[in-house]
């Protein structure tokens, strides 16, 4: 399955990670950029290969979900779904525009020519989204995209998010004017930790608050101050609801946490809200710190360090500092005695010890771990014996 809306959002967040945190990635930065490019290349083709058409999904999810198998064995229909002027999908088209624009920011210095192509495609996707408004869940695409990646939050949030990204990527005042004209209904206090592939409201506020805090003349900030205020109000509710002591009555305190301290929104796939919210906390903390600013909470102030500490607690929880004492990053399989969750066919493992002994245990990775550099040379060896064998 290729699901355009969550895939585009993934690319947007990965690109934002590189744009804001790339300087901390060291020798992993090229790998991170390669991962962004993998998503951006796909979206670029989806948005530009047929003029007036944006491809947004491949495969019928109803049939696909019934049939778990290797891609090589798949024979379920590879139906292709697209957004056009007569089949609107402003949500998925605007998210695609956001992903392309954010990727342009990530590649601005590393590959300016590629960044320019991404930006041009982002504008095309945005125009399709804005001129032919409608949710892809409500038209004829609805039966194919729902209930899997239905746009529950509507498309206004994606349009504003895309405009904010296009402005950051291009510096073109047209997009800020768009935000001013269309952003008014998106008020403060209507965010509830739902930041996800579906809901871009708080992400947009934090991104626009960056423009306000930078006081960049080209950003033309008057009228955008409210986005700093809205980001503050969201951040304050998180801080007040959780870890930080609040002067009684001074902070709204609508944050929700599990007893162990994890941000909690809902039971299914809660970690998506945790990771996105944690990203926003950290991004906002850095925008504040760079500007020498704080978040205004009720009568008081919350310093960037407090936001960083809250983000750190979320990360620690994810990686194992939690009541269950377990990491949610997948190490559970490493020490488990249960069978492998995924069967890898045809890979040679590390092999026996000096005495022909072999312990079939994941923890004994020197013996049980397969690796590409073990297998690649064997390809030639096996080819020789297969090609010269006498039957
Ligand atoms: C700014 O963007 C608008 C809308 O895409 C476009 O028409 C205009 O030419 C752009 N301006 C510049 C200076 O690139």
C-alpha cells in the first residue's frame, strides 16, 4: 500500500528534523538527507508526472489488509487513486505541498537545484489544493481512503500548514498573506495533543511562531503575533498539566499524562502523538532560546529549558525509563525467546565458534546476526557453482 497523506506527513516531519536538527546529526546527516530524498522523490513524481493530477494512493486497502504476504507474491489489485480538479483532495494535496516545501528547506544548501525543483512542485500541489477545495474523504476517493487514512480534521489545517512551509521555503510574501487571510478561524485553545498525520494545527502555530520570533523583516510579522500566543497557550497547557509546578490558578492545565509521565491522547498508537508533540516542544524551545524569549503562561513565564526537560522525559520514557521498564523502540525482540517476528529467507548468519559450536540465540549476535557484507561475496561464489555444476 502507498498511502499519500501519512507518507507526505512523514516526509514533512523528517525534512523538518533535518532542517532544524541536521547540525546535530554529524556523520548521519547524509543518511538522514537520503531518507528525506526517498520520500521527496516519490512525492515529486506523484505531483508532476501528469499535469493537473496528484497521485495519492496505490492499492485497495480493504483487499490488501486481508492478505498479509511478501510484496513478491502480491496479486491484489494495484489500483491507483488521484486528486484532480474534479476529484478534490485539499488535505492530501496540501500535505504533499508541505512535504515538498519542507524537503526544499532540508536541501537548500546541500542541493540547491533539487531544492528548486521541490519548491516548484510544492507550489503546483498547493494550487491544486487551494483552487479545488474539498476533502479527499468526502468525494469519490472516500471509499478507498476511509477508514484507513480518512482526513478526520478536514483540510483547512493542511492548507495553512502548506502555506507556512511554502513561506519558510521561499520567503515569498504571497504565502504569508494567505495565512493572514485564511488563518483567522484557527484560534488558540482548540488544540488537544492531537498533532499527527491528520491534524496540523499546532505544528502550523509553532512554525509560524518561528517566523515571529526571528523578527525577520521579510516575514512581515505584524498580525502574526497571535501565533506566538497560540503556541504559548498550547505549550503552557502541556507544562502545567504535567511536570512543572504551577502557581495555583495561573496556568490552564489541560495536559494529560499517563501515571508514568507519558503524554497521553488515546489508546491506539498513542506514541505517534508523543513523538510529534515532543518534536514540537523541542523545536519551539529552540526558537524561543534563539530569540532570548520565554513562553508566557498565565501571569508567569516558562523558560525553554523547561520545555527541553519535558521533551527529554518523553524520550527517556520511550527508550525504557518507564514503569514497565521496557523500550518501545523494538529492542524487546532482541532479548525475547519467542520466534522471530519476521522470517528472513536466504541470509547467511555469523556462524559457529572455534569449536563448531553454535548458539541459536539473538543475544549471541556474533553468531546469529546476518549482515550484507557476509552475504554479498557469497553471491559470486554461489553463481559460480550453480553455473558450472554438472547434473
Ligand atoms: C510568489 O508566489 C506567487 C504564488 O505562487 C507567485 O505568483 C509569485 O510569482 C511569487 N513571487 C516571487 C517573487 O517569486
